[in-house]
C-alpha cells in the first residue's frame, strides 16, 4: 500500500486544483465600481506672446490640482476585464516665462474612456496588481474669453493595485497617464498681465494622475 501512497496523493492534488480554481472564480464579482479622488499634474503648452510688437515664447499651464471620478470594471476572465472611467479636474490657467507668473482664468480637463484591465496575480490573497489601457475623449475647457474649448481623441495607460478588505470591498490605488492632441490652428488668445498669449495647436497635452478609491464588487 505504501508504494501507492505517492500516486494517491498526486491524484488528490490534481483533482483538487480545478475545484480550487472554480472556488476562486465563484467569488469573482460581476461588476466592480470604484469612486476615487486623485491629484493630477500636466505639461505646459508653448505660447507666442506679443509684447510691445515683439513675439516671445512663454508657457501656458493648467496648474496641478485635485481630481475626482469613478471607474467601472466588468471582469471577463480572472485576468482580463473591460473598463470604463470618468475623471475630471478644474484649476487655474497660469502663464509663465518672460513676464512674472500670472493667472489668466480657470480651466478644466475631463476624460471619458473605455478600455481593458489586466490583473497580473488574480489568485493572490494580498494586493492584486494590474495594468490598464484606455482610449476615448479628452475635453479641455476654459472660461477665458475667446479661447476655444476642445473635445478630442485621447488615450491613457496605468498601473496599480487593489488590496482586498473582503470579497466585495477593496482599496484601489493607481497611477494613470493621459494624452490629448490639440489639432486646431490655435486654442485662442489668453490675455493677462498686459500681454496676450496665442496658444499654438498641434501639441500634446499630457497629464498624470495619482488616485485612490474604494472598490465595491457586485
């Protein structure tokens, strides 16, 4: 009987693996919703400034600030799911360069995206790490007179982790990057501090976002 014991143990192990995997899958939520708050920062756009008839270059920037939004994930398998997200923030528009830094108005940046989420270690009892890639619409708006708001194609990418607190609640933290290409001849004139800045188009508007939220599974 002893010589058959290793074979019996191996058989039990092989048979138990599918049941364990099925038990893991049975606890997977159908939908996961994550409201979040974050902190977003962006690059600067080059501006041509007319100063007493002389054109000089300055920088126009949407200042760093708090963002908010939500994410909806629908798992398709243990490793792959589809994702939809909405994130928005508002901040001052600041012009810097030859003249002292000055605020010329309020701006906002909103992203409405869809894409995929890839979980790297779905069976972990601890933090579950993931990657995400999305695309959709990037909306850049402003209350500055004569400056056009835009809704353009944008894409995003990110990585993060979810720390489960129970089968249906977890803490989700991540970093996301977004890029939107402006393609008009110009975004318009931004005036302030006795100067006017013409923001040139065909530039990539990049933003990074650090965020944290509570993930609810249903």
